[in-house]
C-alpha cells in the first residue's frame, strides 16, 4: 500500500499507529514501514 508520508516522518506515524492500537509492532527498513496489524484491525484488511 502506498501513502504520501515523507520518509523522514514514517517513524513518527508508526509510533502513532502503535499507540492507537492499529499496529501490534512496527519496523522501518529502507524507508518502508512493516508491521503486524492488531486483532481489532484485521477485519478491515479485507476491505483493502
């Protein structure tokens, strides 16, 4: 999935997603966010 977040802002946004219980874990590699969706968000993944 793509979004218009500047590479230098990805870390801050990842922290917000973890704090909001949208991501269970997050890792940034080569400017790309990789993470595990939380149980409450998984059903929404089918809509993508």
